[in-house]
């Protein structure tokens, strides 16, 4: 399956994921919401996930999700290695080192929670959208994108907050953070529905592709499954 835009979308998807992880180092206020800075950009990954699955199918989306997952692990490992290396005392103060570590070396538990939540949420989102596309026979794109987001973001938010902060925050704070993150992320994608429509329609016309995952094996670990798509 030759494509013109799949590599570009993959690049944006991975960039959003990595930037979101770095931005998560700072907690922010945005109107009535309180969350980590990465939450502002992270919902875009679900929009890209919807576009990938809708146009190119679950197989292509699965490879992109794994690409993002491995890239995030690579970023964490490289940053930790760089932080452990010595630096010239004249150019790098203890304060510089502390600042670097605060931004690029988040607590191991948070990193693990983020990766697990990303993996579970993205695959849930892609699976629901692919199945609904078959069920609706390609109609009602807005139903598919919103429904898959409600499930995917729900899984992502619940897994991340509980895995990262259970036992650290009070139960009341945990519930508030989960609700705040979930409402913001879902609202973001619902408002972006016209953008998703425009991109999906444009890509389908440009690529000449509209994949239905009728015979797809949805096992998330079958990354190198042979490409046989029904269009």
C-alpha cells in the first residue's frame, strides 16, 4: 500500500507524543482545569490516531502507535544517560543540572504510567473506531471519532492517573484530576471534529484509500502482519 501522506502523519504523531511528555513536567491552570502541561497537546495524538485508522486502517495505525511507543522509550533512556554524564563546571552549574533533571528525568513511576496509559488508550481508540466503521458501513464519521475518543481517553486517563498517583494523592484529588483531564481531552476532540472531517476527506481523495478492517487481526502485538487490506 503506497501512500504519500502516511509518513508525514506518523512524524506529527510521534512529535506530539514526545513534546507532550516533555511539557508534562509543568503543572498548569487553564480556566477551571488543572493538569500537566502535556495535556494541552496530547489530545492531538488521538485526532491523528482517528485519522490514521479511518483512512489507512488498523494495521497502519498499529505500526504508528508502536513507533511512538518505542520513540518515547528511546527519549527517556537517552535523557537519563545524558543526565548521568559529567559536564564542564564552567558551563554547567548544579542549578543547571537540577533544572535539566526536573524537566527531562521525571519519576520512573510516572514514565511507566504514561507509557502504559498511552499504549492501552491508543489501541482502544483505534480498535473501537475500526470496528464502528465496519458496523456503520463508513457512515457517521463523527459518531466513530467521538465514541472512540470517549473510550480511548477514558482508558488513558484512568490508567495514567491511578498508576502514577494512587497512594500519592488523596482519593478526592485523584477523582478531580481524572474528571478534569477526561473532560478537557474529550472536549478538545469534539470541538476539533470539523478539522478531522476535512483532513480525512482530503486524505481519502489524495491517497485513493479508504480501508475497512473486515479481515484484520486486531492483536496489538502483530506489528508485522502481512498487508492485505480491503478497500
